[in-house]
């Protein structure tokens, strides 16, 4: 079923009217948004007659792609996580309605409000924001994720999320080793880093709701203002420092290496925003530890993407080139671990 | 021995043509793909150059680490794969001294720098400038 099909539009309009308590709703336009091989996102213009949402509404419909085979959350699970994030006070596209009735679209989908701006890492890391705007943006990004981390297990609506065992770090190490074994290509640097991670793993394990893909590229900014945090499909119960480490990791600075917070701003501003909401000091060493984990994770994902190309499953220039990025993460691992070991860390 | 210009040189000149002559004529939506093509050609050209240079190979570094396992007569690609697998396995199980002062650390760093000099020299220089 396609969103351009008049019958689908009709059914979708009826679903929206019912959910919005409206007399009727009409899909004025539906445009597929770029990005996402596993999910499809459509920008919808909807005219709602009557009820509390009467008028023209800009919404986003998110559903699975036809070929979507995913190890991440289902759309219904993602909707439940997004609702939790919204309730926790995060700036997210407001989740509206989940539809699990196959007669509408033929698959699960949910609707949220559309947010403006750009998520493009190139645009954001190279934008002409001044120092004050950069500081304000990363401070807010720190505060935002701290709001999410106030959500602690158990939460009955998130029954589907497993608690990582024995600890979040050891769970990840085990996971990445098994992925490397499945790829079958020896990667001594990644093994070296994983052994370091294992030996330096913390025994204590604070576990909170985490985004797990919190980085530049996954949030929208409009003229320097944060408008919404996106891409919730990897959300999990884990160590909150995993989100901070992923955000600050060198591999997510898009060449703006001197800006330690996502290639956008200063790490100290990011931490200050976090601390303002959490009420606790950020454990800098713990974040550095999870930055090492982040580089391993991205390297493993890059190897998996190259494998998809090499196996013929999905021949693609982008996937092929991603495979050749692995030595970038490997050198980062060698240099960052050496800096940690020698105590030569700077503020970046 | 190849005729001149060799493969690497052909890739370089083709890349220049792509960037200078073709890219400006493309609609915005296709430019990202064209830049990816140019990047792939640059990597392949550098890889071609590296194959002909006399720099110490990854294999010779691995052989120095495992002198007893390095069979001079077997196929170099197979030996490299075998030694890499052994090193990866030793590192996972902590069976080899691999602190930041060790020979292993030097081997890992050298091979990674060699690979990066082909796939992304800019990333390499990001560390050198610090």
C-alpha cells in the first residue's frame, strides 16, 4: 500500500479524524522524507475539521520500509519510548497516535508533529553559529538527555526493553565480540580495545532509559534552536554515560575535531547542561570510557555495513565506503586509550 | 609493468574530470553520490600507489611479532590473514603483552596509520596536528 493511493489516504484520514475527535480529516499532501533504509517517514499536510486540532496540521508518519528487517525496536515499541521521553520533558516531536490496525496502511505506523529545521551534520558542524549560540545549543543538548535519564526501570509501558546483564558495559563487550565473530574478519585493534574495555569496566551499574543513538545528525535545529530529538529505534536500558560518550565521541564530530561536544560546542557546556538537570556531577572518566566503547561500536557497525555490500545483499557505494572508515575509528581508539593511560587528556 | 599512465594515474585524472567538469552540471540531489564516487576513486588511486612503494608492509610487521609462525614459503596473503587472526585471538584472550609501551601497540599503530594513509589521510593529520 502506498500513501499516494486514494484509498489509503481515505483510510488514513478517517483514522486521524477518529483519533483527533474531529468531524473529518483530509490528507492534503504526503511526501517521503529522505534517510532511513529500515523506516519510512512521510511529511503529511492534514486538514482537520472540528475538534481540538481543527485546522491545517503538519505531521510526520513513521512506518517500516517494505524490506525492513531490523534488530532495533518495532514502531509500536518506539512509540512507547517516544511517549516516555515526551513525558520526561524532552524536546521531541510530540507523539500523537499509534495505529496497529492493518486495514489502514497494512502495517503499524505512528503519527507525530513535524518539527522544523535541519538534522544535517555537515550543515550543523559548519554552520555560522557564534560562540554563545554554540554554548547554548550544547548546554541544552546536555540538559535534554539528562531529562531522559531520569526515567528508571521498571516502567510497565517499556516491558519489552531488557535489563543488560551482568552490567551494561560487559553486555556490550560480549555483543560486539559476537558481531566481530559473525563478520569473520580479524580486527586486532578492535580486539585490543575490547580487552582494554573489559579490564577497565566499572562494576557499579546505574541503569536508566537511554537513547543510544544520541549524536549530531539525530536532532533537529532551526536557526540555532533545538526543535526535536529524533531516531529512537535503539533506545534501551543502559548506563547513562553511554549516551554522553556516544555524543562526545570523536567519530561523531564530522571533522570538527576540536569541538568535543558533537562537533558543535565545548564539552564543558554540554556537561553543565546535564548537571543542571541531573543535579549530579558528570563522571568525566566514565564518559571517556564510553567514548572508547562508541568508537568500537561504530567500527563494528561499519564492518557490518561493508559486509552487506560485499555479500551482495545490498550493493551500495555508501556501504562500501563506510567499510573503509574503520581505520579512522581504530586510530582514534589507539590514540584515545593511550591518552587515558598516560593521563594526557585535555578538555577536547 | 603497466603502460603509462598507470591505473592510479587514470583514476586521478578521471576524478579530476568528475569534480571539475561533471559535478557542477549535476542537480543538487545527485552531487552527494558524485562526491562519494570521487572519494572512492581517490582511495583506489592511493592504494595503487602504495602497492608500488617500498614502505614496510603489514605482513613484515606481523612476521616480526611472530617469527616462529612466519613461513617464508607460503602465500603472503594467506600468511597475513593467518597472523592477523592469531594476533586478534591473542589480544582477545589477553595472551600477549599489549600495553601502550609494547611492540604490539607499535605494530597496531603503524598498520592503522598505513591503512589510513590510503583511506583517509586527512583523518591521520587530525591526530598529527594535536
